C-alpha cells in the first residue's frame, strides 16, 4: 500500500525545503547515493539519478512541471504536463499490487505486461513511488521510431510510393487479381492522427482506406502536449494502402512505455490470455492477420526476449504475421568482455574498462557530436533481466559516462543495477560548442561481465577510436516470431537502375545479436537468430512525411522516379510497411497461410542481394555469397514471385468436359484447404479474366455442403449470355479464414452464330458500350449512323474476335449532338443493328 509522503521520504522533505542552499544536482545525489554520497542506497535510488533530478527540479517549480525540458541533462526525458513516462518493474512478481499503488499515486495511461507497469506518473509522486514495497525499480521510458524524417507540409494526393514498383507489387496485383481485400493490417508507431488529417484529408483524397480503427492514440495527441505526434504511423498506413489498397487498417500507439507497446501488440493480435498478454483488454473482434511496427524502446533487453518480444511471439503463435523495422543504426555498436584496466573511474572510483584488446591501455572512446545534436545509447551486459521475467537480476553494476575536453563529466548513466536489469541508458544533447567527448565504462560492483554491448542512436555521432562495428538489431525485432526488415532505397533496384541486385542502405541495421537467457537462465550456447530476414524499399513518395529528394544525383544525372516535389520517407520504418503490404496481398490470395509459411515464401522468393557488393563482407573473407547474411537477410522482397508462389486457398475445376451453353448448368469440383469448416459455397461470375478481389462479380448461386464429404461437387447455373467468364467460389462457415478460388470458363452460345446487346447506359451522356459474342473466330466492323441513316464514323474496323469471347464496342459522346443513333455491327456470317440515345 502507499504510505504517506513524509514516512516514505525520511530526510528527503527536509532536503526539498533547503533548495536555496542546496543545488538540485546535489539534492538528487544525496537522494540517490544516500547521505554519504558513496553508495546507491538513497531513498530515490530505485528510480535512478535522472528521475531524482527531475523530481527536485519540479519541487523548485522548474519548467519540468509544465512539461518542458529542464536543462541539457533532462532534455531527452519523456515529460509533459507535470508527468513523466516510466517503465516500472514489480518486486517478486507483485505486478498487481504495483499497478494498484501507482494508480493511487496518479498514474495515467497505465498498462501492464508481465512484471512491467508503464504509464505517465506525476513528477511530484516520484519520491513516494521510489519507496513502494511492490517496486523493484523504475526508469524513464525512452522509445524511438525508425523512420528518417519528420512531418512536413502536406502535399496534394494521390501519392503512390515508388516502392510499389520496386517490389513489383503492382504487377502482382494485376497478374493475380489480389489487392489485400479483407485482410486487416495492424500498425504500431508513435501516433496516427494527431493533426486530424487522416479523416479530413487522407481518406477523402484516396491516401487511406475508410474505416481505419485507431485503438489507442499517443497520449496527449491533438492537445498540443504530445511528446512526439509525428503521425509516422499514418505514413506507414499510406504505404500499406499503396501496396494493398483493399486491406483494412488498425492502429495502436507504441509510445506509452514498454507495457503499452506490448499490450498494443496483444490487442491488435487478439491475444488476452497468454503469458505477457494476460489481462489485455479491448482486443480487436477480428485480430489483425498482419502486424507491423517501427519502434524500439531503448530498455528492451539485448540478450533475452523482453515483454515486447514475448508479445510478438504470442500473437504470431495465434496466427498474426509480424513485421518489424530492423533499425537504422548500421554497425554503430561496440561489444566486448569487460577488461579491467587498472585505472579508476571518475564516478565511484571503480576500475575502468580497457577498450584496447592488445597490450596497451585505452580507457576511453572518443565521440564526435556536433552542437545541438543528441545521442541515446542503450548499454547492456550479459546477466539476467527481471523485466523479462527473471527471478534474480544483475550481479554486476556498471556505470557509463561522457567527459568533455576539460575532463568534466557532462553526462552519466548510473542506475543501481544489482538485482535489477543489466541496462544503462545514456542520453545526451550537446548544447555547447564542444564537439569531442570521451566515453568510459566503470565497474562499480560485482564481477566483470563476459559480454557487454552498446548500440547508439544518432545521425551525427562518429566514434573516431575504440572499434565500433557490431550488430545493432536487438529487442523485439530479434524475436523468434518477428520478420525483421532492412531497407534499400527504391531507385537502387533493378526496376529503376541498371544494377544486378538491389543495394542495401548503409544505415540499415546489422543482425547477429545473440540471445543468452531464457526465463532468467543462461543458455548452454548462444542462440543467434537469422536477422534481418528481408529487405524492403524505402525513400518512396508520401503525402506528408519526410523531405523531398533532389531530382538529380551529385553528378547531375536524374534520380529515377524522382521528378516531383513530394516528401520521401526513408528508413526501415518505410521498408517494413511495404513488406507488410505484400503479406496482405499473399493472404488475400490464400488466407490460410500461417505466419511461418508466409515468411518462408517471402524469403525463398526474395532477390539475393550479394553481401560482397552490399558491403557485408570483404572479398576473400567468406566464400559463400549466396543466401542469408546479417546485413541483407534472404534478400529484397519480390511481390510478384511471392504471390505467384502462394497457392489459392480453394482449387476449383470442372467436374467434366464438354461445352457450357449459356443459361445451362455446370458441375464444379472444389478442393478446400479447410474442408472441415465448409458449410456453403457462394459462386459468382465476372466477365473476362478477373482477380479474386475484383468488384465486377455478379452472384450465380449458393450451394449448401454441410454434412457432405470433400471434394465438394457444386451444380451451378451458367450466365444467360455467352462469353468468357471468371467464376469465383468463396467458402462460408466455421468462423475461419476467408477461402476463395477462381476458374475461367467459356460459356458458348446456346443457339445462333452471334449475340449483340447493349452493355452500358441507354440513354447515355458520356459513353456507353455494346457487347458482342460470335460463335466462330472472325473479323468484325462497327459503324455509327444517325437517325436519318447518315454514316457518322467507324467505331471498329477489322477487329479480330475469338469464338465465344466477349468483345466490347465503345461509343463516346464527344462531338455528337443529342439524338437517336444506330450502331451496325457486321461479321463474316451476321449483321446486326442496335439503337442508342444520347442526351446531353
């Protein structure tokens, strides 16, 4: 239970009243380190130094209470309206009590996932929260989207990403008649509609489908207080709509902390009673078949599957295919065992790590960070994670820090890691003219770990010494059930440039981060998963997100496909929704495909990207250049091949040969991949060659098959008019996935040698058409006459028509006056006239 403030703080309130004589920084030190300022046993130690500083600044009435940044050391904290976004981990799995206690302290937007409670906690309540018996520790929740760009001025629609062509998704739609019809794609990002443009602009202008379901929007969205509000999720939705225009969309923010992120995955995937998803509410009535995200939370474990990764695996086990942006960190990572240097650090006087693996000693790495740029580093080591469900936490406490050229510590991450997560998050914004900083690692307590690693996020940081080149893909994108997606700019593909293989973007993250723990236990051998699996296109056009590319390369040659002023959306945040859209196309062809089968098809049909040419290996280092590698995965997604290799969920064929006369009957044989669910089959016909998702189908019959054994025999009536038709059969029943298949048939003339009729409006204003079917192959001529019999113009001359195939003769109103007209069609063995009326 929550105790009173005075009882919990002990000496802290007295310190808070002495701010005139005691600096915020000094007060925070004492509250974190204790009165001796030597250990990490002060009353605010469970929430860490950053939150301790924030608390004391708020006590002073600083800008933090109004939601602004509070100095360079606090500028990157998620603060708004007197609240801070936290991820709190329960002690002894007492997450129910922790959630109740935090709610009592004023937590808003609360969510629970496994042992983690996330939400917006009043800054004034941090001291009380730090003393809760149910709290193991809490830290600020820092997340980042993986797009490269920001919201810009909205451009006029329609806008289509060039990535559609790069993947040949347009060709796949045309060849197989699929468009994602009926497939629900769930999106997780920062926000979706903070500007209100999704409904007022995007839907009306054809950038998004109607009926997008926003399950949970980013906190503060639309109020002016949002911490992000870039609507990157909507930009992802536009890409999915470009690739699969028949798909439906749903959105849940991933920016409410780790538990909100995990809960959003569970909610979109329809899982509320499985491990980390236990207790998730507001599940979608019909779970998303495809889910995609572009977010990383910097506290996600590197060497174990945390709550977000566990949520991914839970929804994949239920049946959702999951695609995650791999990240934009190239190889900006350092990993090593801790080597004791023999030199003491500036924080607690512990030994510093030696970055030099040879005989020399080097206790610092040198960073170049320009003025007004920032970096965020996730630093972790190989010990158990309570946030991932481990009963015991780290046995080693490490701190990290930055020094300026004068040797002063300008930033440090000093969390008390003992029996907590082996994680430090260093965030720093350079507000000075200094650009060179030194980075160090100090061992505070415990044995040196055998593996430690950091990944840093900054577009402007350069490590000029110290050996930075290792895997940067971690967290839920490294989950076993996720399909991680790297990025290649659309024009660096064979569709746009004369290149043999697509070329991966240099910033696309490198895979290979090992999983070392399961349920808190060290695995007997590392589990290194094949990540990323796929590469998708980025840099395509978008109606509002990103910056416009120049129209030419540096040498003056034109950039293919870039002859406009539209924003271009870069990063693996753009690549992942492209691939998710392809998955929707595949599922609209065959809704029974399980995630593992879907992944396998995408990987086997991907274009191998040659790791040597893509900079993954130097020639001679590895003689196997075909297949998977940790930079380009299995290759660049080929939508045309992926859909081609996806068999339809129903196989439809004729039960017997012979002619099919117009107005007669036919028997179809249907083989279903889910025969146990079949109750009815609904049959429809579309003139010509049509895809499953086409809108031109007219119903023919409904056949009841309940109680019958497969294969199913359907007796159906044929269309009354001759011609070539596509018959579509849809399976109904069982509450399972949508199953459908098609069969093209020729319906012959029942009698006579031709049939001609109007197939458009009559009277008409702009255009109409006539439909002709002839019993034998021949050439035809069509001439238009007015009411007085005067020849106006020839509509068709010498057109070759095939036997029993529809031919359409079109008539446009351009240049014609209102009145009655006659169209005379002549063939080798017939002549027929139809009258039409034009009304202007």
